[in-house]
C-alpha cells in the first residue's frame, strides 16, 4: 500500500517538473515524537515548484505524502493493537498577484486526503483561503488573511496574521498566527531557525471504532503547538540537510465523529520532537 502511493507521488513529480521550469525542490523528512503513553513516528516526502507567470503573477504548487505510525506504550486504550498507521496526501496550490509595489494578493487552494488504509472519496477534504500582504517599508510587511484549515484537528475557518521584517543582512523575523519564525544565517551554507507553529490534522478510519456500548468514532484527530530549533546545512551543491529538535505543547490525540465531537481522549502528554530532513534544491 505504501509503495503504491510513493509511485503515484513520483509520477506526479515527473509531470510537474516538465510543466514548470522556474524552480523546484524535493524533500524527505523522518520525525519521531516520543511521550510516556504514545510514540508517534512520521515519514514524509514532498515536492514543490514555482513559476513566475509574468512580472506580477506567481504560482506555487506543493504535493506531499506522509505516513504516521502510533505505537501505544500502554494497554488501556480502545484497541488491542499496539501499532496503528495513517496516511496523508496533500496538494497545495498558491497564487500571488502583485497589485502595486506595496500590495500583494494571495490565494490558496488545498486538498487533503487523510485515511487509515483504504482510500475513498469521503477521505478528501477541501481547504484554502485568501489574504493580503502590505509592505509598509523596504524591509517590513504585514499579512492578513482568512483560511479554512484544520489547525486544531478539525475543519474550521480561522484568521491568519504575520508581521515580517528583515532585521539585518543575516536575520529575518516573522511573527504571527499560526506560524512564527526567526532565522539567522552566518554564511551562505548555514541557516539557524527558531519556529513556533500551530498544527493539526485528522484521518478517516476504515471502520467505525466501538469504544463502549453506546460510543463509537469514525476519525482520529491530532493537534499541538510546536516550538523547535532547526539547523539547515548546504552540504554539497544543491543538497541540504536539516536537523530539528523541539517541544510540543497542548498535545491532543482524540477519536471523534465526522463533526469533530470528541468520543475518546488518549490524554497524550506534551513531549519532545526530533526531525531529520534532506532536501534537493537547484
């Protein structure tokens, strides 16, 4: 099953590279999130490309596949299985239009497929939004938008905001919701970043899970806030390695119905997160 989706992903990558020659990148990540009760391991691969349509319009498309494995360290959960696997395929299409020297319009259309093993139409969700970016100086800008997203593990409409500033030739700052980042580069090969991100996702279960005689669930839902320190190194020409370590707060793993109503709470502890990535970027 996993091999099937990797083949599909690489086939789509080949097609996209032919149609968009402005720039692209390919990335592989391996992440582990250990806690006392549950260990979550993630493996993901992603491809993105951008194309400048003209001097005022730019299009970016990203496609990714991620497999998440939950390993239960205790035996007091709803399932006797010690391991559960979940799959996620995401395609994100972004369009940017420059109105003038100070003002940009941004549009996003995202399809996310989250499923356990069997893939169906009910597993597909549609998300996206629109925003505006205003550059009030040469080095600073502010972004405001609204999006349909799953930052807290269920589909909902939320605002987004970001304040961006280039503090000096080596340091960039972005503060906002759901993403904040301060980035420092001491030379052309090293990048150090401190990031804070709100994250969430849900997966449709193959079969409804019976929790008790009068309770059942059809989805599993994850959400957390992650604060992490990342180091990216240009190791050889177009190849980059990244190492990330951090801590996840307000972590929630839940079984829900299709409306997001909680039916069972795993009571996942806050804990550490470690990620290793490799990227190819011409």
